[in-house]
C-alpha cells in the first residue's frame, strides 16, 4: 500500500491564527432486468473541454509540464479507442495487468426505515475542508470562491484549556460565527494535550459545551482523535480513554444537544483501534484520518490506493455513519522536493470519486488542505495543498460538483436515489443502465487507467476517461446473454488490463 502513518498532532488554533454494509450493498446475481433510476447531474464540461481548459490554465500559470500532459491527453482522446475484438484478442500478452477491475451496477435505492445519527444525511456525503492552504489561509469565507462550491464542514483545532483571547471563550467562537454566516457546520479537533488525567468534569469542559451550544450551528466534536497512534499524549491507556470519552459525551449530551460526538482513530496502526472504542451508545459518528503518501518510511511506495487501506476499517464500523474526518493526498515529498503531481491526481479520484460510492456509509469527507509553508513550519514531510498541484486543483473542483456531495449539514437530506451493487454474473440487464468500474490498481507505479471501456461480445457499450468511471450504457435484448468485458487502456491507447466474465 502507498499509505503510511500521517502524524497530524498539530494544535492549529484557528482563533489565534485566523489567517494562519461491505464496500457497497451485498453482491447479487443480476438475473432480472433492473432499470437504474435517473438522477439529474450538474452541468459540467465534457472531458475534452475540461482538458482543453486545464491546458490553457496551466500554460497561463507557468505550469508547462502540466500543460504538455493535458495536450498529450487530448491527442490520445482524439486518436480514439483501438479496434480490438475482446473475443479474439490475445490477453495473455499483458504480462502484468495494471488493474483488477470490478463492475458495479446502479440500482434504485431500497426504502428502509433506518435510524439516522445526529446530523446524518440519508445519502450522499458532506464535503469539508481545513483551509490551511496557500490561497485560503484559514479564512473560511474564501473556500467557495477558490474551490467552486460551498462546503458543508469546516475543520478547526482547539488546544485544551486554551483561552481564545479575542473572544474570551474556550470555544472557537469567532470561527463559529463565520461558519454560521456561511450556513456551515464546524468540525473541531479537541486535543487534550496535557494527557487524559487532565480531562475532568470541571468548569472548563462545561463552559466549552455551553459555548458550543450558543454557537447555534451543528458541531462535530472530534475529541482526542488518533488515539491509536503513539504520537499523541492520550495514547496507551485504552480503558482510561474510553472513560474520558464517555465523560465528554455525557457532558455534551447534557449541555450541548447540537454536538455530535465523533470517535476518530488514525487509519494506522489498525490492530489496536478496536481497543479504544467507547461503545455505540457514546459514538454518534465514526471518523478516520486517511492519507495516501508517495513514501512509506524512507522508501517510495506508489502501489495501491486509500480504498485498500480503508476497506477493512469500513467493514468493522459500517453500522455507524462514517466520516473521513481528515484526509489528504500528498503530491510533494519535502525531504527530496520531489513532486508526484500526476500520481496524486489519480489518487484523488479514488478518494472522492470511488470511495463514497463503494462505501455508502461514508457520509462526510474533510480534506486536510495543508500548504508547503505550513508543512515546513510544523516539520512535516508532505505537501497536501490542492492548489499547489495544477492537476489536483482542477480535478478536485470537478469531482465535488457531483450530486453525491452535500454543501449543507441537514439531518435526513437525501440527494441520492440509487446505490451500486456488484455484478457477479456474466450478463447485464437489458435497457439503459449506468455502470461503475472499480479498477483496483496492481501496478507498482500506482497509475490509474487513461480510459476504461465496457464491451459486450464485440460491441462497445461505453467508455469513461475519469474517476469515478461511471458509464451510461444500452443493453439490447438480443445481445443480453453475451458476456461483458471491461478493458483498461493507457495514454498510448494500449490495453493494460481486462476483466472477462
């Protein structure tokens, strides 16, 4: 896996530095026709227009390598798919397949009477951000203008027993006021930096709770997160941790009904995560810190995606709404100043394109948008700033325009009328369908496909050039019994993988 432990124990006080169910539903054999429900999509440029616009923008901004890469994509797209007969092609000539591809079918959402947690949407995912990037500079009012869409969640960190001097509060009141003006919600990383012995039912905690209630906005309280990591002072005593989490939960329940308690370990090490779980009655949301970086330890490691890391965690906690409480893709490794711009663009597609669709209990994703300057200041090894990578910048803005993402926290909001279910049989249902291809990366460079095409027999049903690899197809009754194929192509339009049924 390309992921490595992300040590994110930063007490980033935004009040002081204001400028500063399985992967999807259970697999079913599709033996009866199922017509996918239609969901309106936001109007976006087609992929060719998008690449053309990005080429011009990159050239104007002085990113000559990025501009050249977009021109190469345009050339490959214009060349079109090669004439390949899936039935007769010698697939054994692909010695090392680039990806193992799985096919999913969009089907109507089943109506279920389920209990929703505090602030939980019925479907879709809230989009959130820590605005510590170069362009936003902790001013949350800039995020919509910079990234092209309003965000639902804004992340702030609060130091334990720290007074916000400008407001004389313990709670980040000024940030909350700005978030309220934006119609947003606040996710707070509340970090007991003096250790768990200092977490008491005292005036500090009670006043913090009362001030949280007075903010009048939805609060996601990520108390003492990443407790499974030895880099935080609240690590190492699971039973005491559980006691303190339950104490904070009870105080918030009494004083601040607008506060949802988020229990949020780091994705690694995973073997001790369960030891710290406070119990379902005390956890509203389960959160995870989820990062992907081009190095593991001191060794370059590009294979895999965040989905490989996240899948086993999802299986254990999918009975709760899940948020990626902080997550990011690193595009620059500071010790060598080496950039991985194209790699990180592909990884971003897995985090925002595929992950929420394959794991529908993921109800929020907050991007840890941390600039080069901030990484250097905190002795970090990676740059996560979306805006410092021309590939990620455009792609993030394109990905979050999907109806899947929600810009306002509202319990029960239900923007998605469908789900994806794995296709296990050889045939596809007749009629108009939408399918999704999950290319699980097998190549050591972590390179996603340039294009993925779906065939039935020798008939091309459709093709996609970007994550989440959703393809609208038409399956005719006379050919419904023909087996389907997914073929991945690189940017030379050469086949690199095939999934045959």
